[in-house]
């Protein structure tokens, strides 16, 4: 009876939200993109799993109740329902400096606590999901799953017992590093390559993840570390929020063609990141370009001079941030499909994790129907759309779980 009531309540909320956000999407933020009724129906019909949403750290810094509509951020429950989202993987994000300062385990527990508290505040809206089966059951019961992945393996602290502890707390994937090399792996962002790939503990961690059923996330780690993982793991891996180096030459954080081919051989999935700097070369290089131009002004006129302030303001006014577009995100999806097959594509938006850099057409979790519309416009079948929205990722999650069993 309770499940029936929850379903009826959710359907009412979904109807109201769909009406509200259909209007909200038809604005300058989403440009010309307007999802058709069919696209909206498909977004509701098929399971949508987004493997990287940074709500935990967002509300850790400034608390908001995301079980109701919020003025800020990219995620809240009403917008997620409007978009058709079923399985948001909430990032248990540990900043890189915790490798040196300590306190990473405590922060990780705090962030996990916040997700458990979210479910506790709104049990009619959310439920925790520790397995693919639970995620599907939650969907059938009209509940949005809260799943968790750890972004940066610093809380392992060189002890595999910590892997077991965080698995017991519900973490289901681990990104081995973040923006700096740590005791597990070199980082794609760090010019210091301490390990030339994985550390000795990193190799042990790969095997332990396989044994316990923890998905390994290859986003953020260096190229050499990626190949070390691929050569060591017996389970398929995920890139929880990465895009393609083909469109951002020189950006090691994205994946090269050879890495994608190895990922396909492994049976893994690349979850496409929506952030403009991951998607479009112009956006990727924008901040470095602006930094150099502004630095040149400061060097010539002095940082505090009126002339410097005037020129910097002029530079900023004449060079607005070059947002990527939904079409450019679709270009990444097309490229992966052509290179290694549609069965290796998923969604890892990085909502709440890339600031004000999201593409036109994909500004928040209400806009997944726009992505579906774009896929329909490019000739993707319903089956392929189902695979991209969540089917491929759910397959990998199940395979990792089965291997551990």
C-alpha cells in the first residue's frame, strides 16, 4: 500500500515539475533546445544513471535542502524528477590537499553521513542504492536512488581495511587520485609523476577492488596509471566523468583514442563529462588565455592602477566565457560510438562540480530530455538511447558485483 501511495505521489510531483521545467528550459540558458514529448517520455521510461554529481561537497560548504527546489546549484529533487534522473551517483569528493594535511577519512564520513541524512529527511523521495538490483527496485517503487562514489582515494591511507570500511558504508566506485599525485596513483593534472603510473599500493588496491566488488574509476589518473589499471584489473572499469582528448588536444584529463580502445577491450564505459572545458577546445583553453592576458596588463601598468583595472574590465567584457553546446557534447558521444561502439558510452555530467561552465542546453539535471532529443535527432535508436542513459553503466556495475561474488 505504501509503495502504491509513493508512486501516486511521485507521479503527481512529476507532472507538476514537468510543466514548470518545460517553461524553465525554454530560456537563454538552454538556447534553442526544446525536448519533444517523445524525448521527455523516453527520459521517464528508461533508467538514467549519472555517475558524477557533486552534491555532497556542495552542501558541505553551504547547506541546502536538495529534497526541495533550490535557488542555487545544478541538482535538486524537483529538477531531477523533471529530467527523469533515477540513479545519481553522489561524489564523496576529497580535495587533493588532504593527502598532506590528514583528515580525509573524517571528511569522507561526513559526506556519506550527509547523503544518509538526505534519504532520512525524504524517504518518500530517495532511497540508498548499494547494488544495481536495489537501484532498479527503487525505480520501480517510485524512489530516486542515492548511490555514492569516492572521488580521490586519499582516504584509503595505505590500508586496505579502509576500502572494506567505505564499501560497507555504501561507496561503490573509487577514483584513485584527483588533481595531485597521492599514495595510490599519479594524477593527470600533476606534472610530477611520482610513480610513473600506480604505486605498489595502487596495484594492490586494484586487486582488492575486484575482490570486494568496488568499481574502479579511471577519471583523473595519469595515462600510465590508466594502463596499469587496465593491465591489472579483472573487472571492467568506468571513467565516471571524462570526455575525449580528440576534441581537447593536450588535455590529459580527457581520454585519448588508444585509451578508449583499451577501455573497450576491458568492457568498460566512458561517462561523458558535460563541463564546457571538457567538451570544447576553446573553453578548455579560455582560462589560461585570460590569465596570460591579464597578467600582461598587470605587468605593464601595475595591478592596482586605474588603467590596469580599466583594461582588465575591457578584456573580460570583450571575451565572455565560450560555453560549449549540447551539440558538442553529442559530438563526443558520436565519436565514441564510431570508435569503440555505443555499448561503452554513459553519462557523467559533473553537475555541481564544474561551476558555471555547463553547456548551453544542459545546464542542470532537468535537461536530460534535451540530450535524449539530440540523440533522436542524430538517428540513435531507442535501444541505443537506453544503453547510453544508464544501461551500459548498469551492466558494468553488475559485472563488477558478479566477479566479486
